[in-house]
C-alpha cells in the first residue's frame, strides 16, 4: 500500500491505491478545489490518476508553471470542441501550447472570419460554464486509427498511424467530444475561466509548404481574469510598439517578396544601423579585438569538415558553379575566423587572439517564421572569436561577460537573465570533450559572479553556451548575446599554436556575440523605446524650422553649424504653418525641434521643443550646440532638458 511523500517531507500512508485528487482532499479541501494535476515521482499526471506504490507527490495548481501550461493545453481542446460544435465539418489536427497561449490547426472549407472567432469564443465559455468532467480513455494504436477514420478525422488518423505499432493511445474528452492527447488535463472544464482568441492565420499541414493549407486559430489562457487583462494590455502596448509599423512611420526600412527575409534599409534606418556598428567597433577596439572580414561564399567541403553540413545543413543556402563545384553562403563566421588564425605559425605568446567581424550571414528560415527584423534570412552578426589556451578560458570569459552587460546598460537594458545551455542531441565531439567544455563554462560563470538558469539541450552543436536574455520596457524577454566554449571546431579544422614547450597545441575558441543579429537588435531597440530612440541613436537628432520663409537663411546656417559638430540635423523650410511642422516631426519622434522666428534671428537663438511636447524656451546657438553634443556623448542622459530645468528651478 502506498506511502506518499509530500514536498515538505511529510509522509501520508494509505491502505489502498488512491487518486491524486483524494490525496489533495486528505490534505485540505482548499487544495483539493485548486488541484489541476499531480506530479508523481516527477511525472505530471491527471488528478484522477491512481497511485499504487510508494513515491513523491506534489499537487499542481494554477500557481505553478506546469499548472498554467495544463490550463492552456486544456483550453486548446476547449477551442477544438467549440469549433466542431459550431462547424461539424471542420477537422482538427494539432493544438499545442506556445508562449503565453496556444493554437489549434483546423481543416475547413472556408476561412474563419472575425465574427466566427467571436462565436467560437462564446461557445467555449458556454462549455466551460457547464463544468463538464474531463475523461480519459486508452485504445490500442490500430483501434485508435480506425476510430478516427470512422468519425472522419483523417488528420488524426495520419498522426496516430506514424506511432509505432503496439503502442497504446490516450484520448481526452469532455461530454460527447474527445481528441487524441497525451495529457494531463484539468479535471473539468469549469477550471477554464480566463481565455481569449486572438487571431487566425494560415498554416501548412505538418509545416510543409507542399501540403494543404490549414487554418490556425491562436488564443491565450490564464489562471485569472486579472492575469488575462494584464496580458491583453501588454499585447496592445506591443502592437503600438511594433517595429514594422514604427519603421514605416519613421521611414527606416522595408521588406518585400522579391527578397524574403532580407532588409531594404532606407537612409534613416541605415544611419541607425551604422551607429550600432560604430558604437560596437569602438567598444571592441578598446577591449583588444582586431577586426577582420571573411568571404560570404566558401566551398561546401569546408562546412562538411566543420560539422555544419551534418548538424545545420538544412538551414544553409548552397550554389553550384558551371564546373559543378558546390559552394555555401556562410551561416556563421567561425570557420572563416579559424582560417585567419591558421594563416601563418601562431605562438602561445599571441594568445588570447581576439578576432571580430561584422559578418553578413545567411540562414534558411521557413517563410512562415519570418517576422520583420526579428526573424530574417540575411543578417549581420557582431561576431567575435577569442583563440586562447585552456588556462585563459576563465579570465577571457569574465571579460566578455562584463563587456556584454556594460554594453546592454548603455542601451537601457538593466534587467538581464543568463541561461546556461548544455549539450544538444545533435552535436559534434566526444562526451569527454563536452564534459570539459561545460565544466570550463560553469567555472567561468562562477568567476564572473553571475547566476545562470539551466537551459537543457540548447547548446550549439560544437559547444555549451551562455545566453543573455534582455527584458524590455513592457516585460518581454529577448535572447541576444551569447558566449560559447568550443573545443571542437579548432580541432576539426586543424587550428594550432606552438606552446611554451615548443609543441603544437589546439587552441580553445570562445564564440562571442553581443547584439547577436544587428537587424534583430535594431527591432528590439525600436520596440523597447517605442521609436523614441535616445538622442545619440536617433537617425535625425534635431530639425530646424522657421516660422516664415524670411528665416530660411538663418535656419540653413544653424543646421550647417550643428552638422559641423557631428550632429544629424535636417531643415524643414516648407511653406507650412509652424504648428503643422512641429506635429509632423513629433510624430516622427525627432528628439529636438528647433524653431526660429524674427526674434531668434536677431538674438541668434533658437526656441527649443522636445518630442515629448516640452517647451524649453530659447537658447543661444553656441550653448545649444554644446548641450546637444554633451547629450549625444552621454548615451541616454537628458542633458539639455535637465540643464534647462535646473536653470529654471535655480
């Protein structure tokens, strides 16, 4: 008879097999009411699951991450149930949990409309309100295939048919409706109280463009209405900050079908992009990096030797020349940097050798995954590789970590989490090499004084890595920088140096990126600042405009003066009312609007307004120039506005 150990160490003994729900009730009626599932010896099970042996048990509620995932998965089933009640001809396919929600793919004869979504959501609420008990049954594989074929669910039958013969299949349902699922699920539909359908989109069956197009309905589900409301508010704010919309408003970039996943940068967007490169170039030079540039197209055999073709080949672009030689567009810069390292005899005295490149790389992403600047096929990496001895790993890793965190602070990101990603299933190198690399990275993390969160199985195919995750202004997380310890690629590609013992040794290679993808980091910056980029980053830092055309000459003189100070300044000499001009450039999020009337011309001053609508009064041209330059140099501090405020308060 089972002896069950609870999370606090207490043991409860029972004289018969007992369900998770009954154990919860024996602890207290409040816990029994809140129970969504159980975790028996670390495995998630339904509350109806029987425990007939000794073991550990924790009751899962909506306060646990697993509980929220179960709510979302069960709500996906609620969605499918409602769709098939309203549209009996619709076939269900798959419905997984995703970040902050779920989706379900359907095959139906016509597209679902916005009105359909409203009707489906209403029916979902009706089914939830009935508090139907969720039931589970198990069928042999072949019987399950026959069952779904009989009810016309051919997609489900195909999914089950791919499962090995002899395996049992679990089905979950509520009322007269059921679906294929491994579970677990909530005990009843009454547990599903806070959900919202968000959109419908197209999706290919099994993600293959050669298959038929299905309809994917997205939704979100939470433990409470309060959490749902907070999430929907975040979505509204995210929509306002969408970098694609802001990019169009500010004339920064565009994308088009002739170059899917590649960016057409406009002058203002390219100015921002170049500011990022200039900043990073300066920081890297100060940190002892040497900049290189390597070819974008290299023979496929190099990528075979490196292991990329074997482990990353489906994400690479290839081209064949008339003489049938096959080349690959580089998806990464590492093999190229190893070629630079190998060119000539290297000594241990040269190590660590830090090579950096703003390398243009190309990776195949499915068309459905492309998303503005955030997910592209052609992008630029602020990539670097440090070739060092094993003894230098810790010191170099500490320097890299400090540099990355310092750079993020300059861009306004102070909430940074770091994940430790260990060996993936598809990898190169022996387990002994991986043991050594993971131990080295853990030691370096401890030396850097950083706390890490384990991210199992997500390392690069050649080595473990640290992933730097930024939290933006509205609480979203973005994985950007990485640090990877690599004992594999230098060995595979024949890199070596002469050690102090006059013998050849293989260097360790530390892979390091800080922005990651410059395109993606640009998109993150736009959304983090809602397009109101700090003055030092803004493509246009100030616009000079006159009240009438009689101030045109002075406006041009002012603009020329400020440009000579290295500031990015434009003039607006259109024959329009000054209020109209101010509104237009405020919408374009220009940090400072400089207005000249007759009084300003006579006094060689300018009336200064901010994009936030503050009137800073008139400033003499020389003082204005100095303050603007100081603000640019400060990288984010509001020098000009603060100085004027201090003067007024003093």
